[in-house]
């Protein structure tokens, strides 16, 4: 099963993977060697901490390699969606109750960051937006009830 991801999200994952393999992994291997040199490992907190850190690093490397291996990079600048909202689109919305305007980009699960206005493809608002066009009303089930937004603009940037 492939997972959609934007080029930016893929680059962030590749950078983290590179850092883990070239900096973090060698550092922790050295820390383990230094702790071993101190002698008795049964009561060596430095050794235990380094082994725990190594376990985390190796797990994260495997996680990133797995995600990158199953990712399908979708570049929004190459999309031809005829103005419809699709994965990787950037959408300007207006809250029909308050008049507030918001902008969201629909991204992969691992890229979602509400502070950066990036919403996961699996989020209720993204699922409600998919397939809509400028002028359409998007109804989103929120904890406080249904919120409605008008689609003002759809961009593939």
C-alpha cells in the first residue's frame, strides 16, 4: 500500500534519515564503546542509556526507511485537477459563521502540522474538502457541531 507524501515531506524524512545514519548512529556506537571500556556493565547507567538511545535510533531508521519505501511523492505543481481539491492542494476557505479566512494544505499523515496550516489527508476537514471546487461549501463535523466553509481558492503550489 502506498502512502501519499509531498516533495517537502519526503525531503524532511530523507534529511532526518541521513542525520540518523551519519551522525546519531556513529555517536551512539562510540558512546556504547566508551561505556564498555568503563568495565562492569551491570551497573553502568551510561551503557544502559546509550543502548536505549541506540534502540530508538535503529527503530526510527527502520520506520523512516519503511515509510519512504511505501511513499508516493505527489508534487502539487504538476497536478491537473481542474480546480478540484486533491491531495497536496492548498485551499483558502471562509468560515460561513464567523467570516474568518483560513488556508490549509492537504498533506500526508507524517507531514501534518496545524501550526503550519498543513492538515492530514485523513483529517475530517481534508476528507470533507476532497473533490470540492471554488464556490462549493464544505461541511465539517467538529466537536462543537457542523462547521461550514466556502472554498475561496484552490492552488497547486
